[in-house]
């Protein structure tokens, strides 16, 4: 399910004035995910270690590199609590926290107060909960640690003038929270990953979320999403729910002239942003202290395209140039979508996606210099003829659909890499158009689009990047803001795919050996979840995932697949080869050496 160009349904507004009528029945909206990828409950912080807890100099360094975690205004004082008086006097860091990933352990020389450690920067954690990637080469840091006469324990005697925080502490002392902003067309919500300090009491966290919303989206989303109207003021304190009713009051500027449609968009944005980790609640919205409605139904969920993701996806592979369904998937016995049977041949890779009315197909037929891109769109359940897309030739990558449309399919947008450059195409067979991508450092070898259709992950020069896609003009363009993401544990990235709203599946070469691995990494590069730590020396050339539904699945996909040397594999507890026995339906006279390849999902 990709971005839909469809106006949010307002039937409830037409029936109930400003929102859903008070007598509307309550639908229980369950809490969001609470367990982190590594299995830790990320609603409960790890034990905070103090200076007096450290029994050795190296242990003090480890605890010191956790101290900045927590409420932003207290970060400097928490770090100073580990320091001698002289060190405190010299310590005047910027308020932003530098998140680092340790490379090895701190090195301690007996009798020498200087302790060194190597670490790589991950990014800067800002006061608004945003972690902005800032990839740097690993560097050496130095601390001086010792004892002070007449005082117990160890002290930091000298430290770099920066607030340092390890990625492990980030994972232990913060909850990953997703807030949402409307896209620039006001048709759907765009996710924005933030970090909530776990020492902020749960009844105070909504106040923090409201302040984040008022201050607007993270800077990398500015081209595709917008914040609340200028001048909107959030309350200093959002009261805890009373009898299951969550009352949110915003200043009159939040909804210009009391616009009914703006009220509906605002309440949907609030319901999505406040739901994660919360008990079921009814939202009571007040604008300028005037109540405008109470909202209990789950109709707000439709404002986020990721909510439409299925629990069990439809899975496919290419076998002998023919698209085949896999047995372990939804609807294994149904016909291949869109394609007429006589045209399902000579295919090397494919992509299929849906809207509420249509299904879209993009296939690469042939190989090498003779490869061609063909596309089709049809009402769901129907078929259409493939049409060749002109304007491109050479090394064609795997196509993806970024935008799928209801009703009229002509507005759908697909993307494909050709000779290291990015092109867009539609479902009607018109010539492909180059996508302006001035911020990309080099040839693009892989691309994946988030379920919202705006956020993009791409691989260029063996490195992982994130950016956004704008489609409102004459032709799609990529934002000039292209940020490199640290792919932890990799010396070179080979492929990437969206695993959820906030995570990417990433395949690449390990940094400690010439072998490949598959991991999930948060969209800012800060948190890693290992899927397959070692899949061998064979190069992974292709990776795909079916993103997790944020309501039912959480942070990571259940379904990821990859390709090595023309052979398809599933990402499970161990690599599992997709064999002919995995195909749905009979396979007449299997050909020696012909195996399933290029696995993909109907998304």
C-alpha cells in the first residue's frame, strides 16, 4: 500500500458537524508496541548508574557515557555529577547530545589517569527528540579519570567539551516514539521518529508530544510535511485522562476560522501521535478553550497508509521468467494480479502495489542491454495489457511503486534505477523521466520507498542514505536534503528496504569480515536489530521487505527476502532458500538449474 492521492474521508463530519457525535460508540484502540527489537521492554528505563556505582575507572567511563540520557535540560548537570570541581568549571558543552557507537572497549593503563576509547558518531540528539545523522569516521576520545583525596570513588578529571551518549544508552533510556505530520497535500500523515526519555513520567509524556507537534517536523521532512499553523501554542501541561477522556487544548491559531476539515485533520494527527503506548482513550479536542468534538472511533487510522498493510502479505517470486505465487502467503491459489497469462514471461524482476481500487504492476523483461520496463494497471481482480516504458535503456534495476492512486490510475508514480540514475514512470507506458537528485553523492544502486510514499532510502557508493520524494510538480524530484545513515556493523551497504515506518532492512558486507549480513536499523541509524549475522560470502544483490503495520506489528517486518547469485532466500532465524517446493500450485517438469529468484510482495 503506497501513498494514496485521496482526500481523507469526511463522512463523519457531514453527519456530525465538528467531528464524531458524542453518542458514537467507543472502539477500543489498543496500545502501541512496547517491546524493543532486542527484546527489552522500552517503556521501562534501565537502572541509572551513578558515579559512586563505579568500582573501576573503566566502569566510570561507561557510566559517564550514559549520564546525558534523559530530560534534555538536565543533561549537563547529570554529566557534571561525575566530574571533579575543576572539570565541572571547564565543562560548557552545547545542549545537543552527540550519540556515539563504541569501537572496542576503553583502554586503561595502570597508574595513568588517561583513558582512551574509539567511537564513531551516529548523530546529534536534539532537545525535540530528533536524532539527526552526522556520520563521521571513527575517532579516538580521551578522558582523565582518577580519585580525589578525602572523597570516595572515581571522578572524571577532564573530558571533551561535548555531551557524549552511547547508542546502547540511547536504546536503554529512551522510548522510540512516532509522531505524525500531514503531507503538503493534506491527504495522509507522514511519520516522524522521536526519542522520549523514559524518566519522563508517563502522564507527562503527552505534554512533550504536543510540544514536538507544535514545533513542527524534523528538518529532513520539511519538503514533504508541514507542522501546525504558525502561532499555535500548546498547553504547559496536558492533564492526565479522566474517565478515559484525554483533553487536549490548543490555541485558536491551530484551526484557522474554525475550519471543519482542519479540525478533522488535527484530531487525526493527535490521535495517531498520542496512541502509541497509551491506554485506550477518547480524545476531547478544545480550540481556544472551546470544545469542538470528542473522538473515540478508530476511523483516524485510515489517515496513515501503513495502517492498510496486511497481516499476511501476498508473496511472489520469478521462476523461469514467470511470476509465481509462493505457497506460504495470502491467496496462494489466486491468479497473478494484473498480468494477462500470455504476458507473464521472460520477466527478471517485478513490483506490484495496490490502492483501494487498482493494482499496479511494473516488470523488467529481458536482461542486459535488451532489458525493458513494462507497466500495467487494472481494477483489482482484473487484468490489463503490459505497456513498454520508453526513454530508458541499459542496466535496469528493480522497479518500485511510490504512489498508487484510487479511481484514476494515471497519477501513480513508480521509480527505477537506470545506469545509476533514478527515473520515474507512470502506469500508462509514457516515457520515463529523470528524477532530479542533486544531493545524491554518486550512482544509485538501490532504492526503497516508505509506505507513506514520501520518505526514501537509497544506496549510493556502498553507503546508506535517506531523503524525501516530492511529486507535486511537473515531475517527481528528490529533496536536496540527502543524509547519510550509519549502517552499524557494515563496511559496505548492498541493499535496503523499509521494514516498518521507522526501520530499514539493510544488507551489506560486515566490517569485521568479507561476509554478508542482514540487519534492521532505525531510519536515523541509531538502533540496530540483527536479523542474520552471517549469510556467507555470496554478494546480496537484492533485498525486499513487507513493512510492519504500526498498529498490529510494531517496529520490524515479519517478511524479508533477498537474492544471492540469482537464488532467492527468506530472512528467518536462519537463511532459508526459496526452492521449487515453496511455489504455490504444481510445477510441470522442473528444469535443472532453474530456481526461484527475485522474491517480492504485493504492497
